[in-house]
C-alpha cells in the first residue's frame, strides 16, 4: 500500500513539475523570439530612415540613375535582401533588383497593405503596422518594413516635380531583411532551453523521489508496521 501511495505522489508531483518547467521554458523562448524580432525590426526601421536620407537629394533633383545606383549599393550590403521604392500607384520605380522595375503590385500585396486601409492611404503608421514577416521565394523567412515617403515643401515646390501641395504620400520605401540568422539563434535557444528543461525535470524527479521516500514511504511503512503490531 505504501509503495502505491509513494508512486502516486511521485507521479503527481512529477507531472506538475514537468508541466511547470515546460511552460516556463516555452514562455522564455517566446519572449526571446519576440525580443530578437523587435530588435531587428527597430534596426530595419533605422536603416529605412537612413536610406530615405541618403536618397533625398537624388529624388529632389530627379537624378534617377544616381538614385538607382544608390539603391543597388544599399541592397548589396550584408544583411539586406532587397530595397525598393514604390510610387503611390504601387509601381516599382527603383529597386536593388533591376529586373522588377516598373512592375505594378496590387495594393493588397504584402508590401502595400500596411499603408492602405479600405483604399485610404495611411500617412504615419506605427513601426508594428509597417513591419511584416513572410516567406521569400526560397522559402526562408523575411522581415520587411515599409516607410512612407511624405510630400514636403521641397518636393512640391521643386521645378522638376509635378507633385501638388495637397498630396500627402508620394511613395513608399520597402526594405526587406533575411531572418535566417535570427531563426538560427531561435533554434539554438530552443535546443538549449529544451536541454535545460530536461535536466531540471530529471533533477527535480530525483529530489522528489528522495523526499517522497523520506516523508511519505518511510513514515507510512513505519505506520503500517505499528498497526500490525497493535493488531497482533
């Protein structure tokens, strides 16, 4: 009987401990994944602002070839998959991949929908609204962030531009970055956390076994022996 009681205590407490450790590991992994994505998203947003600043003069002066070369140079950097500039109609005006220039994207496409709600352009969406994660043509996950190019006095007052002062959004800058390195770090974190969780479960199981033997099995065994002596 005392063995059955001890086994039930060990199984019950062991299951509760294993589930608790497993949930804690899952929460930690999820928080770590979210932190990595948030850091990369913030870096991508800063990069998009840098690209806007570095190409601003080219856009004002309508130096299209110089702007295209600048976009290609930025897109060739390590950690960047692609840099594109869309006009307000969704046509790719400049891209680090020349083959897709002049291609028109539907406003419901993954690079456009964050700036449009029921056909109405959003002037200043938040970073979270401008970022999206999707799978590229090779099946790998990619982080993309769009940055609206707003109309400024220097844009509509320049002699070489036809933008009116009432236009708010002239186009969109789209920067995409591969998530292969982040996914690798997440996989390593999951493996390490799973190993630590397994070690913790085994260690807690051994501790529970020792405590169960000292606090449950031995006292119940002594009680059973005393009961038999009283019965005799």
